[in-house]
C-alpha cells in the first residue's frame, strides 16, 4: 500500500511539473540563455580589456624607446599621439611624458596645458597629484602665493603622498613674497613628517635658515610692547606735570 501511495505521489509531481513546464518552460529557457549570454559577454569583455592593456603597454614601451632617441619636441609629439589613442592610466601617463618633453623643449605654456589635462583626467589620485605638483613647479615663479595655496590645497591632506612636495612649493612661493612666517611654518611641517625623503627634509632646513633672519627672536614680541610703554612714560616725565595732566 505504501508503494502505491508513493507511485501516485510521484505521478502527481510529474503531472504538476509537466503543467509548469508547458506554461513557463520557454521563459525558463530564455532566462537561462540570458544568464549564459551575460556571462559570455563579461568573459569576452574581460579578455578584450586584458588584451587592450597588453597592447597599450607594448605601445607605451615602444614610444618611450623612440622618445629616448628623439629631440624633446619630437618626443612630445610621440607621447601626444599615444595619449590621443590610449585610455585610462596609459593616456594620463602619456600626457605626463608629453608635458615633460614640452618642458624640456622650453614650451612652458604647452607643458602646463598638458599637465592640466592630466589633472582633470580620471587617473588614480597619485598620478593626478604628480601632475598637480609639476604644474605648480612651472607656476611657482609667476603665480601669487594665494594662487599657489588654492592650487595645492588638494594635496595638503595628511594622506596625500605629495604633501611634502606641496609644502615645499608653498614655502618657496611664500619666500618670493616675503611671507617669512609661512616659509618657516611650511618648512617645519616637512621636517616634522618622518616619512619624507631625506633630500626634501634637508631643503626644508635650508628654507628655515633663509627665513630665520626675517623672524622675530624668542621674547622680542613680548618685550616690544613693554619697551614702547617705558618710552612713552619717559617722554611724559620729560614734558613735566602739565603734560601728565593732559595725558590723564
């Protein structure tokens, strides 16, 4: 009897499955086919993307080799052509190398424009930060201190690997305008950072040495008001009682 019930139950299940298949079978097939197509498309895109990266890497290496044998202006043209064809990180790297070559060729305006394009790109922050530092280096002699602060502000966070370089450029810009307290402050911020390279720290000490003669010595700021008060009192005493009454 138990076997009979089991057979009847299995027949009912088969019948229910058959009805469900007749009703939804085509949709299930389409859904499964869609999953397969999506997976195949993703795998295909990933393979194509990897192939593109390999090809771009080879192109970049070849352009670097050609540029090493070329004049700066020719090297800039080579990297500019590669940047126009490439995408992502290789496009930005090509823009940076183009700007470097233009700077070597003496074309500061074109180099700055190339750095600006790299800054506005979608490259990783560390690459865009390098472009920002190089652009600021071009401008440090002509831009105002306020302009330099605005330009370098994104790199002044504690997490930026370019913070030390940004502080050095700000110190140089402040020195150009005679803002010696800021020169000292920016240089000290570099010295206090244990992760900066030794060369950068050495230059910060030099900047502080340049600023030192222009800074008030310890105690001078407090002594100055007291000295001024003493001089005023002596002047009143010399003028006599009438002058004291007028002062009161």
